[in-house]
């Protein structure tokens, strides 16, 4: 069983945390995030540390203990540093470009794919074959990266498609002659 909940979340300078009833608000240089707490966890602020404790010893309370601590840690990191996911595009003629508030993808289909960029997420294409997605919400950044990757996932024979920067594609051997 994980013991993530017993460790405090440290709040860096420049980040303010407010606990008002069942809601925790975290403000930093990248914006503001809010979390509504479940009724079986208790959150306290002690100096620059956030402590999370279960209110009782039920199984659900212990599960929410670690989950709430992880959410708070991601919120603090998100408003202070932000989260970034990098994607790589492999394939002849495959490219991406940011045009205004949308990402234009050319992935070998008969049409271009236009992906609208949400307001609180930033996308950059330093090269036509690299996409960088940045935002303060870890879940949202990961979800957007997964949706973009799903347009043309990497295939195992030539490795063409969109993949995460850290992902390795297991390559298969082609036909024997």
C-alpha cells in the first residue's frame, strides 16, 4: 500500500494557498487552481507545508488521503512551474504548425487536421516535427497530448506517426524475401 499521503506538500515562495471550508485555492505566477475536498480528508496549512490527514480509518478515506495529497502537489507544482509534454512527429511529409489558436497537423491524410488550443494551454512548434504542450493542469496537458497522439499513433514497422519524446517504439521486422 502506498504511503504518499503521510508526506507534506511544500509550498514554494510566490505561491499562496487558501483553505476555505471544503475548497483549497492555490495561486501562483501561472494562474490559479481550485480543488474541492472530499468529506473524509482534512487539509491543514502549517507555515509553508500542506498536511493531509484522513478523518477516519475507512478504506475509502485512506484512498482519498493519498489522492488528495497528489492532487495538491500537482496544483502547487502547476501554478509555480507548469507541466510540459513534448511530442515528436516521424514520417515523410508529416508536420505541425501553430496558427493562431489552433494546431494544424499534416499527417498523410487527404485533409489537414485542425486542433483547437484551449485558453489555459500553450503550444509551440520549434521545428515542424516537434510539438511542445505546456500548462498548469497536469491532467489537461496529458489529455491534450494523448488526443494529438491518437490522430496518427506510431506504427511498428517504420516508426511513422506521433510519439511522446520519451517513448520508445518496438520495431518489427518486415517481410522476408
